[in-house]
């Protein structure tokens, strides 16, 4: 536990705000666009685009006109990044943020949107698990063939157990 606390204390404020958002994050603008880009993995272009299409509220500017992001902006970016990672379309993300801006009366609609998205994610996960099982089976087959060849079963790289399966299924 101490090592974990030490690692967290070594993170920049930007990394902490993005990696472990708190329920009520600080709204003080303090993080530059290059720092946010490096921390979030989003390009500066994407960050500006997120602001332009309304995924982020208007980002504060320094006296020199440079964007300054708050911990609250980073918390939202962390959530949006997870939604994109799960394949949520940007249009649905924008709809979700519009609902957030509309206040507490939209909680049921926000929940419904996330529940529907969760079902889509679960289906994709099930599809990926099924696909992974096919890949695992193919890997196992190659392992069995290598063992048989090593044991001298036959010289053409196939075994009696799987004579042409590899050629038919790629």
C-alpha cells in the first residue's frame, strides 16, 4: 500500500486528476494543453475539437490566450476517453454531455443512455471472447502439430489428428 501511495505522490497534478478523478474536482484552471495531451493521450487537435463540439465546457485561457484546463476538465476527459474506448459514438457522447448540462432532471435519461451502451459493450465483449476461443484453439492445434513433428509423427507438418484442418481454416 505504501508503494502505491508513493507512486501516486510522484504523479503530476494533471496525471492525478486524469487517472483518479475525485467526485467534486477542483475547477481552478492550471494545466496547459500540452500537459493534458501528454497525460490523456489525446492530441491537442482532439482537445480543441472536443471543446468546439461541446464535449468540454469552454476552457479558460491564460493572459496569453493559452488554454488552461482544470481538474474538472480532466475528470470529464477521463470519462469521455473511457466512453470512446468502449466504442461509444461521438454523437452519443455529445448527447450525454448535453443531458449533464441540462441538470438533475435528466438523470434517468443519462442512465438509460449508459445502460444501452453497456449492453452494446457486453455484446462486443462476448463476441471478442468467442473470437479469442477460436484463436486459442488454433494456437493449441499448432502446438499439438509441433509436438507431433518433434516426436516424429510425420514429416509434412500435419498429423493424423488434424490432417487438413489447418489448410481449410487458414
